[in-house]
C-alpha cells in the first residue's frame, strides 16, 4: 500500500491495537509516553512505519538534524511506527502505534493505519489521548472517553471512565475513529485530563492513569511501577514549585473545590471557551505591572 513501509508481518493474529499521536491530542506528552512505556516494558518489536512525505507540512512539523556517534549529521523525519507484542496467549497480543498527528490527508492516513490493523487481524482499536483541562494536580486524574457500542461503553463506564461531552476543534483521533466505524471495527477512545498550568514537561501521572484503565479494558499485563514512582517525584516537584507562589497555590485550591463538588455522573468537561476563560484568568494573575 502506498505510504506504508512494511518490514515484516506478525505471524499470529493480534486482536487489539493501541494508538497515540504526538502533537495537539497529546497534552504533556501523556498519551505517547503511555504507549512508549508499553513498547519498552512488554517489550514490543517494530514491524512497519508510515512514510511521512505525503502527510506533513515540514515547515510546521520540522525534521530534526542530529549528529550520530561518529559525528555524522542525520535527518530525523516525523516517525509513525507500528510495533507488535505477541505473547503465548494469543488473545493478549497487541499492535502498538505511536506517531505524530499529520497535517494533511487525515482520511488517507487513517486508511493506511486500518490496512495494517486488518492485516494483523485486529478486532478492537483503543486510542489514547490527553488534553489540558482546568483540573488540579492534587486529585485523581480525570479520564473520559467514548466507545463504539453499548456493550463496550458499559465496560468503559465500569472502569470509572465517564463519557465525553466535548464539542469543539478536533484532531486525527476523530478521523481515525470515523474510519473504524465505517469498517465496522470496534473502537474506544480514552482521554486523560492534564492540569493546564503544567505545560513545560511530560506528565507521568496522566500516563499512569491512562494505562491503569487500559490494562483493565484490554487485559494487558504490564508493570506500571516505574510510571507510578515517576508520578510521585513529579507531584513532589510541582508541590515544591507551587508552594513558593501564593497566587498559584490559591488558584489550585479553587480548582480542588470545583473538582470535589463536581457531580461524577455528569459530563462536566469544560467547553473550549470556558477553558480559555479559566486560563486567561490564571495568566492575568501571574502578570506583574511591567509585563
């Protein structure tokens, strides 16, 4: 298939595919970090990739130039890689995709991904995403999502994942899920909510929350202790930094009160304009007279 670079094909049928895209749908790198943790921990083997040439505006997503160990310059293009994990128990096999949200031709890109899933015998696709939200880092990570069937939606709800009422700008996830629907492929989407005042580093707490739900949804056995410990260190560092700034501490307290009084049965994801208003208020509180 045009655009697909195939190195090998997994021999056994693999029933489940997990995907995550860097970029807009990957707040604090939580979704891609979660999938990379699976790739490294299971471990999984790379077997295919998508040629980036037709799907990116390289003035927006720029390739990176680096030097290798011999001091030679190499160009690293946006990567879109497929891995597989094939344990003895075939029902626990996984296709793992991690890449970068394309700028162009989303439907064609989605069809390439689904071509790989069909070749592997995939029966369920789960996409992981992350968004910035007006939530405190001191509370349990909010995870929302949706699924393609009432039965799958019920299972998602049993795992404590509330349905998403989000409306607004969308990403490659929606195009990909629509393509799954047209092919009759079962799918679910899980989104971790990351505090919008923590944007300068990856958030292992949200990654851990996504994989905790995923591990129950698809019955994958993966050790999450490393992520849990990284989350504890991350929270301690954030607490220390925020503790030195009274205005930010007060803002987090307000978020805690709103989080604690929210009705867990409602889809209380803020609308985009609400999130923008919250963020503008926060940024104004940080301005000094000379800013």
